[in-house]
C-alpha cells in the first residue's frame, strides 16, 4: 500500500534537486574575484600605456 503524497506538505521534498550550496558559493566568489582581478590589471596596464 502506497502512502499518498500531499504536494503542500513541506516535509515532502518532491521537486528538490541535489545541490552543493558551498560549491556554488565558492564558484561565485572565485568567478567574481577572477573578473575583478582581470579588470584591475587591465586598468593598470591601460594607465601605464596611456601615460
């Protein structure tokens, strides 16, 4: 006999996908750091070329 699934019951994780929250956080921080790193050194190089 199967137990009926109530969609509004928060204890039932019906649509939940397995995610690695810490990995997502670190990926975001690393990506943002890399972007700012490239922009910073690009502007430093631009300043030396312009002057």
